[in-house]
């Protein structure tokens, strides 16, 4: 059989609808300045799908820092991997400032969050070690676990009793193999908005010997009194052994980092294959990240504006009778019932007639019969945006329940 023929025969769970979906439901092009009002197919839409939590993407100081750094250094410098020739004072300064902010001894920058998590897991455990991880973990954690050559146990999402059961099994196994245990969870889960149950996980450290890795991609900058993250929010930042976040969300950039004890960060510097064998972050990304971090740390209005919008949106949706699940963070899922075809007609109505753009999640990401609209409030949305959205959602929910979108075919 020809490899290419085999591949195109089955485009996979996401690719199977590509023909109808491409450009509208998947790979849409949002144009214009990054803001709550962006242009989609020539129409200005109120946009709720960007993880620009603090509104930094288009902050004038950020734009200026990015532009000046690009003019001064170009996009190439420094060339090579950090270990070989790609290090700079700025890279190290950003690591120092992130360590200080995260209250950890040291930090390693990563080129991308996804590869970083995958590669960190690969570096942290060997075939004798056991990974115990939350069932709803992000793809980068799942793929890191896939690379692991030893045993792994998954626990039901945020279920501490089940986690304990897995820890009992893992402890027994580790005694046999002579290995150690790594527990992995997210700080804020990006689909449901649930916080990882860090406090209860940490409490299990008194009974079991494990280290805790937290992917706080959605918690960094948004959670905790000062934005340190979900560890600060739950009062357990010190108990997170390995703290990860990306620059792709609150920092509105590219790159990521891991903060931990100095000896572990040193170990990662010399053992993370994704960093040893890949080019380091270009200077504008690093200088731009320093500016973003400065604003994130020194301008509390960014986070308070975010939460003003989060509270208004979530309270408003709940009062209007919507099911927003169990979110404990800015991530706001709106859970409706309907088929995939209904989801497409509803989305089209939202975009074409209500001028609202949000992410839409259907089977197989959520169970059959569930339509999840996922809203990401940001510091640059307004209360008027919230009101407009709740009014529109109330109408489309009524239409959905009245069968207006009940069609056999997908809306394209
Ligand atoms: C929970 C989580 N971890 C990791 C990542 C990957 O980060 P990056 O976009 O920097 O690769 C994401 C998404 O961006 C995420 O949501």
C-alpha cells in the first residue's frame, strides 16, 4: 500500500470534516489588530476566542518593545541552541526575573510550551520511574507520557481518592523498579476552566513520596493575588516542584519556561533534548517577554480588569440560566445540548447574525450530544461586550431548544 494513499483515506478525527470546515470552523482568519473586535470574512465580530487574558498582545509598550528589539537584533540572533552558541544576557535575565516572580530558585526558558512539556517529562523520568497524571491533561502532557518507557497511571480528572489509589499502585511499583514517582496536573484546565486540585494533591505528599509537575499555562498571570498562578491561588506555590507556563497566553507571545530548584533546572539545561538540539528563542521574543513580565507584575489593573469581565460574564451567564460547568478560572465554557450539525448552524447564526466569534467544541472532544461554546474573557473586553453576548446567547439557546438548528446537514 502507498503511504500517501493510506493517509488521505482517513484524515483523522479532526481532519475528517476538513473539506466543509476549512476556513470557517477550522483555520478561520481573524484579521486586524488583536482585540475583542476583529474582522472575519469582511465582518467585524466580537471575539471571545483569544487567550490574550491580560490584553498585552496589543499594549502600546509591548508593541514598542517588540518593534525596537526586532530593529536592534533582527529575528535571528542569537544563533544556535543555548548550550552551543545561542545564549545571551537577556535570556538569563528573563530566567532570573521569572524565578523571582514564581518564587523558585531557577528557571529554564523553552522555545515552545508544547515541546517543552513533552521534553521535560522525557528528561525527568527514566524507565524505572512511574508517572501519575490527570485524565484531562493537555495533549503536551499526554504526548510526554507517551514517550515514557516506564509505567504510568492515569487518575480520574481531579479525583483525589482515585489519585490516591493510583499512588498506592505507583508506590508499590516504584519499590519493585527502584524508581521514583512524578505526578502531573494542570493548574487551570483549558477546556473546563477547572482548577487542578493542587491543595489536596500536595496534602498527599505527607503519605506518598512523589514530585509534582504543574502545567499552569492558563493560570500564569490570571490566578493568585499577584498573578503568580494557581499555586498562589491555592496557597501551595512552594509545594509545586516543577512549575511550567507558556508565554502564549497571558504573556501574548511565544516561548515558555519551567521554574524549579536550581539543581533540577541545571539538570534540565543539560538533559532536555528539545532545548539542547533546537535554536534558542530569538531576542525580540526575550526582550518582548521582559516587557510583558514587567507590566504583568507592576500593573495590577490588568488582572483586575480581566476579573471584572470574568465575573460579569460568568455571573451573567449563570443568571440567564446557562450551564457553565464547574469553572474556577477565566476559561468560560457554555454547555448546550445538540448534534454536531446543530452546532454548525448555531455557530453560523452567531457569526453571521449576531457578529460573535467564539470557539466551538463538539464530539469527539466533548461527549456526543454536547455543544460547548468556549469563551475567553480578557482585560480588554468591556461590560457592554458581556451584555451583548449574553443577550445573543439567550436568543440562540432559545432557537436551539425550539429546533431552529435541527438540520441533517452541516452549515457551510
Ligand atoms: C495547558 C497547556 N499546556 C501547554 C500548552 C502549549 O504551549 P505553547 O503554545 O507555548 O506550545 C498549551 C497551549 O498553548 C496549553 O493550553
